[in-house]
């Protein structure tokens, strides 16, 4: 399976405070209940910390969690 692009917004205006770097789209691996997903999310190119916007965390990720738990 390829990388899922879940965000269409530009997050380059967000700066990683410790590194003073703009966030860039980065492929990250998310794991939940032994399922793995490659997802493109904004992350710091220096330290690798990933930014997950609140609406994605509380809406879309919650939907996926429920679907996986129902299997």
C-alpha cells in the first residue's frame, strides 16, 4: 500500500520551536492494533517530530480506530 495523503493544507507556516525549522510533508508510519499505515504528515526535517492537527486526531483517526476495533 502506498502513502496516504490525509492533509491538504499547507503547514509550512508552523515552526518547530526547538529546531527553528519549518515543517515539511514527511512520510511517517502509524501503528494501531498491529495495523500499519504510511501517512504523509507535517514534520520537522531536523528532529523528526510530527505534527498531528487536532481535527485529524479527534475525527479521522478516531474513525479509523473504531473501524479497526470492530474487526
